[in-house]
């Protein structure tokens, strides 16, 4: 095999490394450590963080890409001298899913179905043509009696229970030995981890014999597509938010602190940006970049690199066009902080503007930045679905919940309705966005001084 590192792969591992260093540095700040302790000191905080961590882990596994070597052509003179690689890009996650993405049907099939969802032209033993629902290629082929399907599913589920429990013991056991005396509610996290591991083992075991969430128009397993969409959702929300944060924080702090003509220019910028319809601005920018990609095909060796470039461009465009709201909040908070007594005293003692901003202003707007980061993350995950729905989102060759929803929009009007494609994307997106929003509420309560004061007053 040949390892393949995309730009988005390098960025996601860089982001994880930065986050790990960030949390390690928090150990040296007692006040910040105490506030994060309030977040993780609740079962809800530990549960939602574990769910988000599972999504990030899946995204990391799906970012370890490689290309398989092709079999040498028989009789070729240079068969042993040069190795050719498949244009299809595979990830470690694909290997862990047990080839779920390689078992294709002809078209739609319902969850756990044995027959195709649509009738096709077929021939009987006498060569006569007729229309009927054909058997699926990769579902229930091991059954001798098709009426035993649900009994077989129950037997396979019980067979997957023991390996799932053993893997849970391997994952949770070392954590229990190290953290059982901790004051944090690790049991809530262990329950989530146990459920995820058991569901993963069950899904891999059952998917060898059935399509758990059915297949789509192209015959691809819907459960596989839903899991592959995790990397896109996590990366899009994170990268776009990180692009937006430096712009919003820098302009907001400068406008609120220096006031005057600096404030006028910043207000003019975000007022002008807010006056432009966001969807139209993003669509126009994405289409312009798509024209650049089409005019320069030599820059991309394989189709996956082209799709990755479009994906990164979308992250950048979403970040650049969504900083105005946070900039307003930071500006208003900085205006208030700049009038406080200790800031005025620092001015009187001749402290430099740089030191005042770094020591007094920025630490007091951190809670707004953290809360906005988590909230914007979930909002941008949902925005990707909207953009894909109108045809300017992620490249169709990449796994994406938005592309799944876009492909399923006409399926609900059929009779009978094809509901499983939309349901798969909705479930995985719903769990991620719900966990992010609940975690954001806990971060806001812990870091927002007004929330903390209100909580103490009620107590």
C-alpha cells in the first residue's frame, strides 16, 4: 500500500495535538482548571464530552488514508519493476468496518431486507420475461430458509455480544484501574464507551450478512455512508470555526479597546458583510473556486485530492463569512471591560496597550470565545447540510450527511417512501449536534461570570 496524506488529514491531526497541549497547559492554571472541573464534574458533561470524543476518534481513523497496490498484469515486461496503485483511497476506518463499503447492491433496499426495493426485469427457467423483486447479492445469502431471517439476526446479535463485552473490558479496564478513585464521574463516560464499542462490534458483525440501514440509489450501504460522514462533519465545523475565531476576536478587541476610527472601520466591515445574503455569498465563492479547480486539473493527481481541495475551500469560506456575530459580542464586552477600574489604573500607571490587552482584556472574553466555538461548531455542521442541499457543498465523492440528505429529498415523496437514507444521516448528525449544544451550555455556565453569579445568587 502507499500512504496518502491529504491537507485535511494533516490539519485534523494538528488540531488534535493543539487541543491536547491546550488541556495540558490548563493543569498549571488553578482557576481555569477549577472551571473545567465544573464542566466535567457532572454526568452530563462527561457523557457529552465522551460522545464528541468518539466522533473525533472516528474522524481521525478515517483520516489515515492509503492506496492499495494493484495486482501486476500477467505477461507485462515491467511487472516486477513498477508498482501501480489503485485510484480509490482507503482509510483505516474502512478496514475496521470489515469491508462494509465494498458490498454494493444494484439499487435501493430496505433495512435488513433480502430483496431489492424495486422490481426488475427477470427471466424464469424457461426464458420467459417477468418483473419481480430480485434477491440482494450481499444480504441473507447464507440462509437456507428465508423465513428464518429474524431468528438468524438474533443469533448473530448474541454471537456479537461476547466479543463486544471482551473489547469493552479491554477498553474500559485500564481506565478503571487508573481512574477509579477520581472525583470525576467517569462511570458515565464508561457507560457511553461500552455502548459505542458493543454497537460497533454488532454493526460490523451484522453488516457481513445484512444491510442494517439498507442501501441507497447506487446500492451503497447507508450505515457505511453515515459513518463516513462523521469525518466531514467534525472537520468542517472545527476548521471553519478556527478560521472565524482569529478574525472575530482581533477585530472585536481592537474596535472595543481603541474606539474612534478603528471602531468605525470594524463596524463598517461587519455591517457590510451582514448585509450580504450569506448563502449567496458562500455559493458564489464555492463556485468560483470550483472553476479554478476545473481549469487546473494538473494540480491534483487523483479525484480525492480535488474533493479535498474543494472541502478546505468551503471551510475557509464559511469561516471568513461567519465572523460578524462573534465580533459584535467581543466588541461590546471589550467596551465594558475597558471602562473598569483596574484597566483605567493600568492606563494611569503607563502600562502598554499590548500588556493591557493580553493581561486584562483577552482573559475576560475567553468565556465568550469558548461558548461561541462550541455553538458555531454545531451551527456549521448544520450549514453543510443546507449547502449540499442546494448543490454547493461537499464534493459528491466525499462522505457527507448533507449529500445524503440532498440525495434523499425526492425519496420521501415516493410510494412507499424511502426513509432510511434520510434517517441515517439525521441520526448521526442529531447525536453530534445535540452533544455539542449540551456541552456548550455547561461551558457557558462554568465560564460566563454572569451565569456563575446568577447560580450563586439562586443558591
